[in-house]
């Protein structure tokens, strides 16, 4: 029994020594991924493009809606046979607006999702480059940390490298 206790003590001491040596070799940093993403010039440029496309889509949709409203205002002045024909036309126009709206929203959403994935891949590449260059063992996303010492925050360095690489 005494031999077992001595063996257990030796194992615990060996593990503690190994863990200290292993921890001493670790270099850990972190990055505020949301800040990097939002301040990346390519993100800003793409958001401006998407905004412009969204505004153009809204203008087109508004023009289609105005056309429907104009047709509806003329209904009171028409005969019953003309009203029936115009009502069918108005329903077709309404369905076209709904389809147009759905198609354009899906298109914009898909473009944004694709670009977000592309930008996050670029960010990951720059983070990996910074980590290798500066000898980091791990780089964490700040959202998974409870606390991070500001001296290990690599956000500004990553943003600088990312924006320089995109020029």
C-alpha cells in the first residue's frame, strides 16, 4: 500500500512538472473577430455595394407598386367587363411584385452570405500568418473568452495586416 502511495505521488509530481513545462511553451493571443470583420475595408466596400443594390431593388419594387395603385384608382371609372379584366391584370401584377421581392431578397442574402464566408476565410488566413510569424500556439476568438489580458489582444495587428493585404 505504501508503494502505491509513493508511486501515485511520483506520478502527480511528474504531471505537474510536465504541465508547467508545457504551459511555459504556450503563447496564446486573441482577436476581436467582430471588430476585425466590421473594420475590414473590403467589408465596408461590399456593404456599400449591397446597400446600393438594395436601394435600386426598392426603387424597382416601388415603381411596380405604383403601377398597381394607378390601375386600382382607374377601376371606378371602368365598365364591369373592363373591371374584371383589369382586376385579373392587377392580381398578376401583385403576384409579380411578390415574386420579384422574394427573388431579389434571396439574391441579396445569398450574395451577402457568400461574401461573409469569403471575408472570414481571408481573416482566418491573416490570423494564421500573424500567429506563425509571432510564434503563437493558439489564437482565440474573444467571444469564447471570459477574460483576456489586453497585452495579448492581436486585433489591431490583424486588422492592419488584413487591410494592407487587401490593397
